[in-house]
């Protein structure tokens, strides 16, 4: 070999060695010395939820000395981008939180999760202690793939100061009452409310209600109260169709958009978009949001507020009640430790720790209604939790999320912005959703 | 059979082997991490691979769906072409303009050149966050300037008429990169050409048109090809600035591909792969078109001009 060639060979050898070293990674979990098992847990969440979860892990590790838990977190969007790629690469956490309403079919249906039936039976986990509304979400083809952890409900948040100024003392319990109250609470720059003569809709400084497009949180419960549904029932049947373009659907969406364009008690989407959270800025007197957003409102210092349940329509009640649960990665090599953690999260001990830290409503019914959870929460919280029994189904079926997103996009971009009529928008949404449910693309 | 191959002596062969050995890390990397995945993606584009289950062959169905029924895809292609056709010329002209302005030999001119170049060093996501606050209708500087001029304020990121221009503004913020290329090109133009032009009576515009522009055509071609590819692939700004807003006026091809692969609940990798290959063909065609027609307008020094 000439010196030049030898040098080239050395360079190449060095390069290949460097590559090989760089490719060596370390796996996330393993068995430590003296028999402790390390497992990983993945979840999404805000900073508050993550901090609350750390408290849970500390409590768990105290009572289970042989298991150590590390948390992997991401924000909501990143979590669903990251988790599938991790699962495909075999590097997903041992246990993770799953939102069954959109992901059950994809995850449970492809064998990525452990079937928990035999473990539930063996350890006598009482499924009746959990909210009946969320239990069906965790089943796939009749088997359980998650244990319930917490449940989120939607709530009507109302500004007590603005209500008092308008002479009102409590939140509306029906949508008709909400419209009436909102008209008293919508003020123009001369201080006139929407019922008074000379009210100027072009110069509103305060709105009574913040109407925005929230398909599963507002539209669907209202449609249900008016006698319709988003999807054909039961959603566990094969061949679910979208039926949002029905008399009830049109009535509901018309009512919600009329609040903006006809009665002028709600800001337009553009006006809403100017605010991080329009209720917290004091610009609307009423707003509907999920209980998972309570930390946003708990930071309000400038006025008093409370929560109430989702308004009824003509005496019928419905609401959004969505549970999330913990699943076990079928590829995990520590499934016994994983099950111990998952079971603990849904046990009385675990749910008690959860009740005293953070805002997640526990899945065990008695825990959610206990003083431990309710103390420090707004006084209307009990009524909100009681409304869980009116929750609309939260089930996944093939292509549901894509069909849902399509309807959501059409309503947000075209109907709530006033660009398209309700009838035309709902027809487009329904047709597109049904194409997607058949596996097509729109 | 090439005559050269027969005449490679042992020394040449050793040199060739040394060359390949030195280049082997790059060649290996290219094969393993670029060509390999490209071929895999070509395969997946004929399946409905969802990342979790084994891919199932669907033939041309993905391509048929994309070309005929997927309105979102058509919208994405339209938006992408809008950015290319509107944004790229503006970018080229502004880059050339700033380069001409900063080509003067003045004291401290390098500070200005640095100021114009620095934005290209800011990562796209960081600059996106910056632009969100600049575009804010209440507190942003742009609307503050409009208010100062007694003009109506603009909802940059929510008004459908203005979301695309807003994205183009953020893309133009990076003219510094093109400016540097043009500055190098400008400084390579020999003085005697300008002297000759002045003697022939050419004014400022004449000198620009007959000396500067022709001599700059290689740089312009480079900027055009690079810019074409970059504008076709616009993603970061849209992801940061407008993906959370109502309206899909800024959904571009890359963003829609990202959404298909990672945003939908089933990670439609097969469908996304088909999108990627359709787009690859489009960008290749556009680049080939530009390069093919370039022979007519690009002037390389040292070429013999045919009479």
C-alpha cells in the first residue's frame, strides 16, 4: 500500500468507527441494581398537569419501592406526532396516556396495546366504580385496552361581576335563558345593551357570550339536545355515517351563528382571535370550555367567576364528557410493573392523590364528588360533575378523527365566519365526512 | 468503450480508489439515508401504510385520489404555486436591489451588509415566533405603523386576504442570503466593462442593463434555482404562524404532507408518500425547465459568443 492509500484507509476506518459509536443509543427502561424496575410513562400536558403528575409518581414510588417511573411529556400536538413514530420504532414508553375517542381504533386495533381483560379480572378491578359514560370508550371489540384515569366535562364559565352589573345573579340553565341574559350583558360604547333602542352592533365593547365553533364541546351536545346526532348510533356499528346535516344539526348551528350575526351577543371569529382567552380578558360575560382548561381561569385576578353546567334546550340536557385512560405498550418488557402503575392510577389511593393535586376530575365517581376534590374548586363544580351523566358518547371508529376534523374545519372556516350558509356548509361537511369514512380523501 | 478507461495506469487507479475511499462516508450516507428512504417511500406510495400495521398494496389508488378527489391537496398546490410565483420574484428583485445599494465602497458599509444578513441566521421557528408578535393587530409594530399613518389596521394572520402576503413578508426578511451571493457576483464584474460602457455613452440604467445584469446572470440563475426549491418547500413559517388560524389559505404542499403523515389519527404514510413523489416530479420539472431555458439568457464569461 502506498502512504496515500494507507492514509485514506485510516480515514475511512476512523469515520466508520465514529459512525458506529454514534449509532449506539441507550434504551429508556431497564432493570437497575438490587431489583428495581425502571419504567417510563408518557403523557401530554400543560406545565400544571406535568407538575401534578410528578406528585403522583412520588406517591406511587413511596408505596412501591421496587418500581421507578420516568415521565416523558410533550404538548398535545407533539404527543400525537411523537408517539406513533416511537411505537413504530419500538421506542415508545412502557405505559402511556391515551385519548380513546380518536385513537382507540388505530392503537388497540393494531395490537400495540395490551388487552387488560384478564388482568382486570385477576385483580378484581371494579369497573362499576368509574363513570359509566367513559367506560365504553376504553373498550375495543369488547375488550378493555385502557384503565380510566380522569374525565373532562365542559362547563359554562360566567363572570359574576358583569352579571351583577346587569342585575343578574346566577348563570342561565337553558340556552333560551342564555340568549336572554346575553342580550342584557352585551354593551355598546354608549352603555346600551342589546335589548335597548339605539343599540349599536358596530361598536360593541362587551359581549354577553363567546360563541365559537367547538364541534364536540358545544355543537354536538346542542345538536343532541335538539334531537339529532353527529354520527349514526350506535357508533360501535360497522359503517357509521355522519348525519350532521339534519334538522337538529341545522337548527343548532343556526342558533350558534345567530348569536354572532343576528343577535350580536357574540364576537365574530376574527374578533375572538384577538384574545388569548376572551373570557379572561373580561370581554365576554359567558364562555364554554372544558374542565381541562380550569388553570387558565384560575389565574384570573380581576373579577369573580364561577362555573355552571352546559345549558339545556327545551328541558333536554346533554354535555361533553370525555375520559382518558392509561394503556400498556404491548412491546414493553416490564408488563407486570406497568400494570401495577396503571392499576394504581385508577385505584382509590391513586385517585385520592390526584384529587388533591391538579384539576383532572377523577374517574372514580365517589372521588370526584368527595370534599378532597371539590375543595378549592369553583362552587358550581359539583353541578358540572353531576352533569357527566348526560355526556354524549365518546367512541372511536375507523376514520372518525379525519371525518371529525373535516366537519370541524368546514364549520370553522366557512360557516362560523359567515362565508357560507348553514345549510350549504352542513351539506358540504356531511358529504365530505362520509367520503372520508369510506376511506376516501376530500 | 471509453478510450480513457483503457489508458488508466496503476497510478491513476490508485488515485481513483483513494478518491472513492475518501468520499465513501458521504456516498454511504447518501445511499443509506437518502436514496434508501426515497425508494422505500416510492414503495409505500403504492400502499396504505399506517405505521402500525403491515403495508397493504393499493396500486395507483393514492395517486388517483390525490389528483382527482383530494380538494385539500389541490388547494395546497395552489397555495404553494402562489408563494413561488409571487414570492420568488419579489425575493430575487429585493435581494438584487439591496446588493446594488450595498455595493458602494463607503465607510462602514460592512455593518449594513451584516445587518441585512443576520436575519438569515435566525432559525425559522424563532423568527416565526418573533413575527407573531410583529403581526399582532393590537401590539405589533406593523399595525402600529399603519395606525401612525392613519391607515386601517390589518389582521395579518387571520384575515384571508392578508395571510399569504404576511407569510411572504416573513420569507422576504431573509433577502440577506441572496444579497451576499449578488454582492460577490457584483464585485466580480471587471471595472473596464463599466469604463467601456461609459465611453460608449451609457447612463446608469444603460450600464445596469448592458453590463451589470448580463454579468450577474449566473448568480441570478443560482438564486432562481435555489429560491424555486426553497419557496416550493415553505413549511416552517406556516407551521408557526398560521397553522392555528381558521382558514386554509396558507396550507402549502409541505404542510399538508406533514398533516397527512403526522396530523391525522392514522398516520397515512402511504398517502403522504404519494404526495411526496408527486411533488418531487413537479419540483424536478420546474427546475429542469429553468435550467433548460437558462442557456438562452445566462452568460458565462469565457464562452465564445456566436455571431
